[in-house]
């Protein structure tokens, strides 16, 4: 018989679009269950000349008809997230236990990335007409990574004189200098952090 002596949490997610059109995960369900957690196994592999270890655990959970575990659920055990590789139902005639193999997810990858996505800002500026410079004090000391004029992307420069579909960003002054003048009611969008 199984020893269900460890507490695990199951999380179920869906995705929603954010304001930039990207997908963000949203929890739709979360519950705890008693489980047997078997010793992990590790396999070494060499991808792109980098050693990697894949740690897996076997989780044995009591089967619940009302909320069976799905392969896209996430198991949280000892504050670590595990991606489900496969689920087996033992004794198919009378479903009683789920036998789950799951791999630990490494959430510390790129932990020193230069951008914190929670600080991304965007501005939609509506042009008056015959102007080519936008001054925004919020841009001082910031980084811009996308500039659009009526949905058309502009090449972002940090110096020189812009021409055509180019824009020069001056972080010290908080200015965007375009290579063309704006028509009335054109929308200029810039995204910065």
C-alpha cells in the first residue's frame, strides 16, 4: 500500500493576454492533497556543451473523480514547482491512485536579467501636427525598446541625426527625435522600462 505522508499542492493555470499582446499565466484552481513522494532520479545530459541535470520525482496521489490531475497542472512540493511528464491511473477498473512522474522546474534561470517586466511602461502620444520631437520627463534615465508611429516600427538610435523611419532617444534629456514630422492625430507609441 502507498504511504501518503507528504503534502503537495496542485495548481491549474490558464492564460490571458496582457496589454502588450503577450500571454500571462493565471491560476484557475489550487488545492492540496496527501501524496507519497518517491526518491528523485537525475539524468545528466549535455546540451550545447552545457551539463544539465533533470530531476524527477514520482508522486502517488489518491484519485479524485471531481478533480483529477491533468497533465498541464503544476505540482508544488517543498516550495518547488514540478512539471508533470505523465500520469498513470493504477487499477483502471476501480480508479484509486494516480501515479505521476514530474520534473522539477528551475525558476532561477536568467535571474540576473537586466529587465524587470513589472516596470514596463508604455505611452500613446497623439500628435498635434508638424512636430518631430517628443519630450517626456518620465524617460529620463530609462531604456526604450520599441517605438511605433501609427503601428509602424521605427529604428531606434542613441545618437546622430535621424532620417526616414529612424528615431534618436536621448535618455539624459528624455527626448525622442524622429526623422519625419508627424501629421495631426497620428499616434506615437513608445515602450520603456
